[in-house]
C-alpha cells in the first residue's frame, strides 16, 4: 500500500516538474532529426543509380547522429532519442512510467514529422515509394528479422548502461560517442538481415507516411524487448552496484 | 540612446583589438584550406571513372576538416571557418557586428583563394568544368535545396551552441570533433538533395572561379537563415542560462 | 621452491576470487557478440550482389566493436575479448595462468555461440557455405597468411601494452577506442592477405559450425605467437618501467 | 662564438643521451609499420578486381595509423614517424640537428624494411609491379604533384604544431587522434592528384625495393619544404608565445 502511494507520488511529482515539457520538445526535435537524416541518407534518384549510398553511409550517419544528439540533449532530456533507450530506463526504474510514456509519444510524433519533412524536401524520383522505410532483407523471415532487431537492441542497451554506470571511474573520452559507435556497429551487422533499425520511432515515421505498416511491429517489438532485457541484465548482474552485492561488499 | 552608445563603443573597441587582424588571417587561411580540400576531394580524372570518390570520402573529409580547424584556430579566431557559424555568433551577440562582417569577408576571400589554388594544382581533365562546385541534385527544386541547406544549417548551429554552452559541465572528449561529426552527418543527409554544402564561403570560391553564380544564392541564404534560427533557438530556449530562467532559478 | 609455492598460491587464490566466474561470463558474452557481428557484417544474399559490404564495413565494424567491448567489459573482466590479448597478459604475468586458460576457453565457446546464432538469424542464401569464416586470399601461401596474422597480432599487442602502460600520464581520450583503431588498421592492411582476423576465437566459431577446420591453425598460431612477442617486446624494452631501468633511474 | 659553442654542446649532449638509441629504434619500427600497412592496404590480387580497396580504406588506415603510432611512441621518441614532422621540429629548434638526421635515417631504413616485408608477405599477383608505390595521378604534372605534397605537408605541420602548442589549455580529447585525422584529410584531398603521401620515408621504401626512383624526389621535397614552412608559420605567427609578443604581453 505504501509502495503504491510512493509510486504514484513519484509519478505525479515528475509530471509537475517544470522541465518535463521542454524535455519532450527535445525528444520530439531529436527524433525529427534522427528520422529525417537517417531516411534521407539512404535516398538517391532512381535514374542516377551511381549516386546510391552504401551501407557505410547509413551506418556512420546513424552512429554519428546518436553520438551528437546524446551530447546535445544530454542535459535537457537525458538524450534518449530512441524509444528502446527510454524503455531501458523505465524497466530499471531510472525514470518514471509517465515520463517514459510521454517520451515515447513525443519520439513517435517526431518520427512522423521527420518522414513528412523528407517527403517535402525530396523530388518524387527519390522517394522510391518507401521514403527510406527499413524492411527485412531478401529471404529473411519475420522471426529472423525480429531476432536480429532484438539482438541489436540488447547490445545497444547493455552497452549504454555499461558506459553510463555511475559507479565507474575508468571511462575516458566521450560517452555519447561510444554509444554512437554501438549504433554504427549494429547497423553494420544487421544491414542485410533486418536492415538495422533498432529505433522504433525512426521506422514508424516513414511507415505512417507511406502507409506500409504491415512489418512495423517487428521494429517495435524487437528493440523494445531486446533492449529491456539488455538493460536489466547489465543493471542486475554486471553493474558496479550489482558487483558490490555479488562480492559481499 | 545609452544602448546605441554602448553598442558603438563595443564595436569600435573590438575593431581596435590587436588580435582582430590575426583572427581574420586565420579565417582566411581556414577557408582556403576548407575550400581547396573539400573541392579537391571530389575531383577525379574524367578518363579514369573508377577513381571517382564516393560520398563517404566527401562526408568524412568535411567533418574531419572542421574538427581539425576548429581545434587549430580555436584560440586564435574562435575557429568559425564558416559564415553561418559567424552569423550564429552575431545574432546571439557573442561577437560584434563589425567582427562578423570582417570574418565573412575574410572567409569569402579564402574560398576564392582555395578554389583558385585547386585550379592551379589539377590538370584540366580533373576540373569537370565545375571545380567541385556544389549544385542541387537531379529534379531537386530550388525551394527543396534551399530547405535542405536551411535544415543542415539549423542542425549545425543548434548542435554547435549546445556543445559550447558554457553552463554545461557534462561534456567529455573533443568538442571540435563533435562539431565535425555534425558536419559529416549533414553531408551524408543532404548529399543527393542540395549537395550538403552548409558553408556559403566554400561554395562561393568555385562559383566565382568558374562564373557559375546562378544557384549560389541558395548556398548563402539557406545556411545563414537556418543557422541563425538554430543558434537563437538553442540560446533562448534550450541553453543552460535559458533553463535557469524557465525553472525560476 | 618458494617460487613454485608462490606461483601455485597465486593461481589458487585467483581461482577462488568471487569475480572470476562473472569475468568468464563477460568474455563469453563478448566473444559471442564479436563473432556474431563480425561474421554477420560480411554476409549478403548471393542473389543480391550489390548489397555486398566492402572491406570498409568489415574494418570499421571490427575496430568500433573492440573499442566498445573493451569499454563495456573493462572493469568486469579486463575486456580482453580476444585470446591473443589474454595471451599477452599471461606472458607478461599480468594475469594468472589459470585465468588465462579459463578466459580462452570461455572466448572459444563464445565464438561458437556467435556463429551458431548467426546461422539461426540468416537465410541459407546468405551463408555462402562459410558463415563469414576468414580464409587466406587468392594465391596467398599458408606461410604468408601466418606471417600476416603474426604481424597484426604483434602490432595489436605492442600497441595495447603501450596505451595501458600505467607509468604514462600523457594519454588523453579513450584508450579502448585507440585499441579499436588498431584493430581497424589491422583489418585494412591484412584484408586481402590473410583476411585480417587477429582474433582466434572469432574465426574458431564459424570453422566449428561449418566444419572447415583445415586452415584454422593459422588463425590460432599467428596472433598468439605474434601477440606474445609484441607484448613482451613492449613490456621489457619500451615500457616506462623498462625505461627507468635503461636510464639508470 | 658563444652561440656556436652552445649549439655544439647541445648537439653533443643529445648524442650522448641514453634514450636516443631507443628512440631511433622506435622511429625505425614505426616507419616499418607505417610503410608495411599503408602499402599493404592498397594491394589486391589483379585477377580479383572486386577486392580493390577504395580511397576510403587508404585514407582511414593512414590517419588511424598515425593517431595510434603518435600515441604509442609519444613518450619514447616523440612519435614523429614521418621525416617531415622531424623536419618541422628541427627548423623550430625543438630537437637537435643530430637527432633529426638520425631520426630521418632510421625512418628511411624503416620504410625499406616495411616494403621488403610486404614483398615477402604477398603473392606476386598482388604486387602490381609497384608494391604500393605512390605516383602522381593521370595528367598531373610534376609541379602540380610537388605543389599538392607541399600543401598537405604544410597543413600537417601547421596543424600538428597548433595541437601540441604548450601554451594552450583548451584542448580536450586525444591530440594524436587529431593529428591522425589531419593525415586522413590530406589523403582524401590529394589522392587523385599526387596520391597523398606526405611521408617521404613511406614512399622511399617501395621505391627502393622496386627501383622506381625517378619521381621519388617529389615526395621528399614537397612534404619537407611545405612542412618546414607550416611549422615555422605557426610557431612564429600563430602560436601562443607569438601571440603574447604581438599583443605586447
């Protein structure tokens, strides 16, 4: 009973915190950029196939973008810019439930805005009927694509929780950049399997704009479930606070 | 009245500051290198099409170059090396009006020098009649190219102001390198739309040398307007000093 | 006699240390990811040859991955994630013999798990009958491949020991990222010679799953011997502690 | 007279310093790796043209390598690993004349060792008769190649002296990595003009092994002259100590 009362109090207090609305704007703006830039990087004019970008473009753009946005929005919203990151913070009780729901709503709306903006900024010959929507590769089954998205969601959240572990004092260099490199790795690995999305809101945008929603559940379920498991595994077993416990400290 | 007097005094004092002329030399030298290297990276001999660089070359060269030059010239001129960065500092009153005008003049002259130097250093078969001049992609309208340049100018300035926000103490790693990564992201995104210039002086050089000035207004207006808006938005709404105000601090 | 007793005591104490088992789990998990991601990055559907990744994908993925995993597991297991790194720590007496044997066993098992997971996650058209197994290039003799693997193992360990030298205070930025860049360099260099493996456990996985074990000794012997020599050379001749001795300090 | 006596004393003292011989070994080993890896990165089997590396491979390998070696050898020899860097330190009187001559000799011998090692490690079908020797691009005149090498030597030394300026306290992140990025930029720019060497000893090795010495003067003269000018320009005009003087400080 006290537990429920404390839980509700924490939720309500967070809802009244004056920076929540600005944080939501940051997450919305962040996902607008993530979606616009990630989808735009992959487009080329169909009559000019030699200008097609390679998977190196896609992977480096995605990683550098997350490195930059985590840096830029870090002090404003925490710099999640990915519903699976928000999910990781929610399951480890780092943020409130109400905040995680609001963040994911803002991120999803940002994804739609980013895809809409791309539609306006590019000629019809560049849309390819998909606006950069990520789909599973040739012959890849839904289960394989789901598995690949879960694996990269797991890796991203496990790694992110390791580099933001407050008990560590051995980390040098830019932590956001390290998270960005994990994103690049994930895209390199999964590019020909699931496409390497790992950010549900980024794929939600072009799916809504083009109406191709049949595979979108893969790109929501995989990263959210894999990510939640990765965050919990690090937090409960490998983190410095779990370490003190397992060592009897 | 007092406001105007203070404004003029600040402008005149800055004009007399002994490091202004050296700072202008730095901005001139910086843009000479930015233009020479950015345009040179894209050139290849037309009889040897397999040596054509990809957009990965262009994007990484541009980002690494800005990362290096902001580091190299940071203590000399502030390391703007881009008129839209100078514009961002001007509209947020970080530098004086007279300094911003002189910087942009020096940068523009540097762009011309860089393009001229490239003309001398490369054989006619590599010029392609354009010396690396950036133009909108196939079927891209002027409004779309202008919009894309405004978006990347906005992103560059918003991000730059976030990472140089003096009130933040959570930043690790190299800030200039982070700004360079934003430049790489912008090129990855806009390469097939507007070409991904975001630096008016860099495109001004080859336009002047080759005389192809008809589209050059896009590459001045887009980054300057988008950049000014991005700088103001961060400074007035998302910066740590705006934060203290919105939180009643 | 006292030497042997101390040696055995040190080995037994380490075997009883409560964090050994968690460290082994970390090395196992690390190699699962290294193998899954490194082999997966190189795969593409054979009916879609334009989606074939380039050596840039392979080299950057490998380097970024090691940079991330050394960061993530640094405080848990030391973040070796490579039997040749473990070998380097063993020959310089930084870790006990028993720990090095257990680490290499865990890493090898991780390699097999990673390759098995890739088999499950990809359609048959992407396996190419090899699951990303690294083999010597065209016309490259076994001795040349062995030599190339020994050279890159030497470079990796020599460089790693230089950047983790506790007597140095001039290092800035992320040390794990610097180790990752060495891995990328090694792949760039050896890609067309031996394939640029340098991690015996990473190649052991696909070799076991596909049964192609005839060349696998090259990828064990080369990095382990080259790496041991590189670690010893730095430790005994170039390290700051060797330096104090040679300078009579 | 006193000046000459002091000069000679400084030279002799340095010749007797106990770390000089180890520093020479480091420069020799460094250039062996620089040459082996830089030349090896560009090779592919002529019957397998799809395995040809792109200029992205060459540029990133070169930059990451210099970033790593400057880090690895920084406290042993200063981590020059390039005769034009040694020349820059010599003309600004940061090192003695005798040390600079010995370093350049050790570097040149390292270049030959690296090229010889590559010859042994690769099959004849990969040599292409050139072992990765850098030559000017199609239609590029000797003067243009010399100019391009001088420009990139200037940029490398000017930038290096800026990031190692002891009077600056605004630098974050890894300084050697920043120097490495300058190397990558130089390769991106000059790849289709002069080939982007900027390291005379690196090209000296394959030239000696293959006997193609007719263009090698370009790759000695360009970087050494351009580099010396870049080092002096930063040191005398833009450095913090020059700054104090010009500001009357």
